[in-house]
C-alpha cells in the first residue's frame, strides 16, 4: 500500500512498493490536481498505478510528472505514466537533452542493463528557479547541478512546513553521469540554506524534522 507521509503527500513507489531498482516515487495533491515526483524504472507500472489510485479521488487530475533528473531509476517509467494519466512531463533543459536523445550512458540506463528510449519532455525548465501552479497550490523548482547537469529539487508548503523533494541528495558523483563535484558541493550548500522542515529523498527515505534534514545534507558537504 502507499505510505502517507503527511497530509496530501504519499510515497507511492520505490523499493518495497514497486520494483527494487526504483528510486522513491512521491505523490503530492493540491485540491483537485496532483503531481508525481519521478517515475522509477517502469518495470512495476501496474503497482504504481494502483498505489496512485489508493491516494487520489477519481476526480483528481494527475497534472504533472516532475522529474528530478535524467537517471533511469527515476525516469524509465515516465512514458508509461504519461500514457496512463495524460500528465505533462517536466524536466530541466540541461537533462532534457539526454532524455530526448535516448542517451543510455548519461541517463545510467546502461547501469541497469537497459537501453533508454527517447523521451519527449513537455515542459523544459530553464535557469535557476521556476514555479508551477498546481490546483490550489504551487511547486517551486530549483536547479541544483552536480549529480547531473540538470538536477532539480522541488519545494512546496504543506501545513506551513517547507517540504523538499530532494532526490539523490547523496549523489553519487561519477564521470559517466557528467557529474561535477564542485557544482555538487555548491548545490548542497544551497539546499542547506532552504532550511526545509521535511526532506523526501530518493534512496534514503524521509527526514521529518529540520534538524534531521540539515544533518543529512551536511553529512555530504566536504
């Protein structure tokens, strides 16, 4: 079953919920609209669909799939999600180029013994920050390069708390992924400055206090 994290935020995919290779997949709802953060590898789409259905009223529209970066464990299932729900796929333009060209090395699909099929991106984020209106709320996209050229975190306020969807805060940094250690370190400091109250990470789970969020991010600062 999907795991409720807080009001209108759920964990709907990832190891133990969908395919073991999937990074965490989060769902956030704003009134009659919702957004999915990342899509896993795509091997367990039927399970993902059921978990989303557990959380959303049939009249709630899944409007966006917000990709945090181009790597296969976050994006391999994106086309299946778009086909299923009719949502628009969002990614930063610096990673969109590798998704749209089907680059199996930069997307790390080759790490999973897969070939990345070219994926059209509906909305390409540009620059340092963008804001997406979703139903009764909004999500801010913040470019934080390092793990990949176009890595993005998404933030929103739920119950007056700053929620940070920060997939792969931990890295890794690897040449084949076009990672950049200098950018990564600067990006970590950018995340610390947000002072988020809740961090939803891609592989290390949920950090539920401002202190836990700070300590986790700080542990990767060099």
